[in-house]
C-alpha cells in the first residue's frame, strides 16, 4: 500500500458508502446461509417421514429436535437480515442528510458573496436617480403634448366638440339651444382666467433639474 493512501483521509460520504457496501455483502451472505438451512430443513422432513414409515421412532425424535433447531436458526437469519436492512436504511438517510448539508453550504456561500457585493447606499442612489429621471421624462412628455395641443388646437377643436354635443342631444331628443341656455354665462360676469399649465410644467421641470 502506498504511503500516500495511509495519510489520505476519507470523506464522511465515502465512509458511509463503504459501510453500506459492507452491510449489503453481509445481507447476501445471510441469504446464502439461510438458503442452505432451508434446504437442510426440507431434507430433514423427508428423512423423518421415511423413518416414521419404517418405525424407527428413536431416530425420528432425534431428527425432530434437529428440525426445531434448524427452524430456529432460519428465524434468527430472518431477524438478522431485517436488522441489517434497517441499519442500511439509516445509513442511506445519513447520506441524504449529508448531501443536503453540502448543498445548503454552497447556497449559503453564494448568498454571502451576493450580500458582500451589494452596496445598499449606491443602490438607493441609483433608484433615486432613476425616479427623478423618470419624472423629468414624464414632465417633458406632458409639456410637449400641451405645446402641440396649443399649436394645433383652436376653432376646429371647438367645432368638433360642438358637433359631438349636438349629436348627443339629438340622440336624447333634447333641444341643444334650450339645454345650454341655463349654463351660458351671463353678460357682465367676470370669467375665470385659465391657468397657464405650460408655465407650471416648466417650473416643475426646472426644479427637478436643479435638485
């Protein structure tokens, strides 16, 4: 045996596998011995019947005792096999648990590496910048949309709106002029000045850029 093998340490999994192979060999040996005893039992029964027919009762009594001992040995072999198989099952369970522990160890190391590489302040800064840039983009989109509406809107939109309102009133069987008469503002009543939405959006956009 090489000296290197003397200093080589076996892993727990290798030791468990080796012990399980030894148990399996023992079970096979027990099966062979039990088979021999069962064949011997059949032979004893045959001999007892022959001697009983010839009236050799003394020999029959002796062989009957041998038959009892043989059957007791067969029962012991069955019990030994059951116990060894139970031990083999426990070893298999230990191997499974060892495999689970190894897998969990690898997962734990991977999680630890990820946690060590994760910079929470930097991640928070990135998320804040992302949120700010997204809001700026939304405001720009809204500003462009309002500008386009102001550029192309006008009398055509008003005429189209009036036509839609007239269509709805016609479907309801109502008089358009009569229904609107009550909501037309009276003369001399000061009208509410429209809020300049574009200026408000530009102010918000400037605040975001300066922040």
